[in-house]
């Protein structure tokens, strides 16, 4: 059976940073942020060439071990076969190991790019299948759902398959991220979580997570109580003491703030650009504060024009 045909022209994929959990929505809620990695992928005659600029340029592998390349390869297998060669150029802006979804961005970029350079890729790998594949590679669906779909997402597992819905976040919410200099491996943060939590804390988080859906979409004035958490942030405090202290300090000032994903970045969700600018000035020198937009597009394919017509090349 013949393998798939591939576009001769390169494609550019843009993927957003994401913040998962958002306080009480542990492993379920995600938010896409206006900070992006760009990836250009071109099918080549042979070999693999990977070029990286920006975040991770000094540490990431440039071979088959690169997470984006592994995601490309896995997606190509589902699409029917591997191209003869690949050229990959990464412009990384999402900080690594900071709880802003850099691994999810790499995974989603690889899957979306593989589909985009494969002729008939959308028919071979539909959106729901991309979410399932990304979740399988990442291990959980919260970040990848927000990265693929944009906006505010709720993800869950159903009979072993990842599912997600997208909601429109309130336009008045202005995310501010406080990024520390040192990373924290997700495995370290997860390793601090207890196997069991008190029933009262589980019930508390259930109510707050439900409230957060209403607060982040229609009632942002409720974000302060809606972002309260008792399931993971305090348990992780020994590994990110400064992050939890900053969260508590911001919340004491009336600013909705949470640990972003597994940390150590802190995410604040004030209303209005003026409030966002003010909040960005509240942290100390050990933090890099960035006021971001809300991303509503998710992973996007931005074609690059090639010389001549867009041709297809068989494997």
C-alpha cells in the first residue's frame, strides 16, 4: 500500500502557552495565553535537520529525541507513513519547566504540522484524534486541549479517550504571569501530592471549580473566590516556596492568583489592562512579569509561500 503524499511547501505552526489547573480545576481546566512558539516544518529529500532559536536553544536535542520530532513521527505513523526527510525550525518563546505548557506546545506543534504537510491530512487525522494523540503523548489532556483549541477549556477522559470543550473567556480578564529564573520539573511537583485528600477539601474544590467556569466566562468579579484551591498548591509549596508566597500575597491584595500548572510560574487574572499593568509591578526582582493577552485561536497553521506551485511529493 502506497504511503501518503506530502506538500512540497513548508508550513508554519504557531502554538500558544497554556496555564492548567487555574487553582481548583486540577488536571481539568486550561487557559491559552498570548505567548507563542513558532515552528516551520518542510518535507525534505532525506535526513533530519533541526534548528532551534530562543528558549531551550542551548539544551534541547536536535535529533529524533526532540519532543517535537517524536510528536511529528507519531503523527506521521497515524497519517500513513513517514516522509523521506524533514527540516524543522523552532522559534521558542515559551519558558521551559515553568508551568506554561512548553511540552504541550511542542507536542501540539508536531502533530498539527504533520497533518498540515500531509496531503489530505485533515481527513486522515481529525481534530478529536489530534486531541487524543496529544493527550497520549503528554499523559494528560488539560494543557494540550487549551493549546489546540485556544480559549478556556475543560478536558476529561472518557473510556480512556481524551475529550474537551472550549469556552470563551471574558475579554476583560488580563493574564499576568510571574516567571521565576529557575525551572521546576513537573515530576517533582507531582511527586509532592498526597495519595489521599480530606473529603472536605475535595468537596471545596468541586464547588470552586464549578464557580470558576462561570467566573472566567461571564462573572470575572468572582475570580478571587473561584480560584481558591485545597488540592495541590499548598502540598507543592516545599518545592516552590516563593511561588506560593507570591500567590498568597497577591490574593491578600484582592488579586485572583494561582500557581500556573505544576509551577513555579504564578498566574494572576485581574480585570482590565490598567489593573494588569499595576499587578505586573507587584513582584520582586526575582520574577519576570509579563502582561499577556488571552489566546482565542489555539494552534494555527500559517502557510509559507514556496517558489512555484504547491506540489505534492509521494513518499
